[in-house]
C-alpha cells in the first residue's frame, strides 16, 4: 500500500509566484501511472505541428499559445498533466493560469518532452 501512495502523492514546486505551488510529476512516475491504466488527461503544450509528429500516448494538443482560449477543453473531473518542450517555469505558469480558472487537479511533468523521448518511453505517432 505504501508504494501506491508514493505514486499518487504529488511533488510540489514553486511556480515563480510566492504563494503558487504546482504539483509536479516525474516522467518515470507518469509512465507507471499510464502503464497501470490510471485515467489522466495529458495536455501537450507544444506547437500543433510537433504534436502531430509524435506525443505521449493519449495526449491532447492544446498549444501553449492557445491555452487561454481553449482551457475549457480540459476536464476538471480528472487529473490533468501538462507537458511541453520548454522550461519547467513556462509550463508552471500555464498551470497557475489554470488554477486561476478553478482547476485544482493540475500537474506538470518535471522533465520536458525531449527527456521522455531520451528515456525511450512510448509515444504515439500519426500513421504515414
């Protein structure tokens, strides 16, 4: 039971604002959650063209530049995990924005998308 608690307990990181702390999730923990079938809503903040090439399995494309107008596509009833090919503070700022809109179950992947690829974790690609 203790090992499962470790999977679900969030790590927090400052988001660049004094009182805003954002849950972070290491890539290896995220992979274990996906492998175990935990329902997550993955938000790929990269440009749509990059998303079309490859992405985390089951991810949804909401480019960082469009988040302010498309945030309602993210359900509030399931844990959402944001990731990008950017600095952590950038995705942290997006998580802070979502919290300001009433979202409470938001996390960011600690590593960037390149690190996910480097580890050889699974990705989806569009069929050629």
